[in-house]
C-alpha cells in the first residue's frame, strides 16, 4: 500500500473530531486491515450495516472497537511517534503543524495508509503520549 501525504486541511479536520467521531473514522479507515478487530463481525461488515440503518450499533461500539484497533496497531507505529514526540520540542504539541509532520513521517515507513495513520496518531494524542511513550514529565 502506498502512503500519501496529508495536508493542513486534512489535519484540521481530524483535530476537529469529537472522540466518538474519531472512533468511527478510525474503525472505518481500519476496516479490513490487519488491525481490524477480530470478532464475530468484522468492522467492514459493521460499516456496511451502518449505511443501511442508523440504529445498527450499540452506543459504545465504535469507541470500544477503536480502542482495540489502536492497541493492535500501536506496536507498529510507536517507535517513530515516540521518537518524533521526544525529538521535536520546537513544534507545538498537538497542533496542525506537529500532527502533519508526524503523519508524514510515520505513514511512509509503517506500511499503513496515511488516512488510517492520521487517525491512529490522533487517537494516540488523545490517549496521552507521555504515558504511551513513557516520557518523564
């Protein structure tokens, strides 16, 4: 899979998402990938159900699924994210420029498409990079 870059407008959109919307986008972007949560129904099947019915899913389905998907993908993206987090203090943490930089660094080397990587990185920021990267504060 070829990773493409993202621009500031893409990142601004990702930053504007609520936790629930971010979870839905992460699950949708990761549907059918190796990070998709193995279960009775794949995310791909559930996304197809959603398009047919607005009441197809229980309330926390996306949040729970996104968390499991993130945990499966984290070992793949952890190294470059944590290095960039520690090595680039000049960039405003969590800002558009920082996330754009991080996405464009991680996506090409991870083998994961930039759309999914962008949402995984935003999820990591939401979870807290100090804890995820074991940074002393």
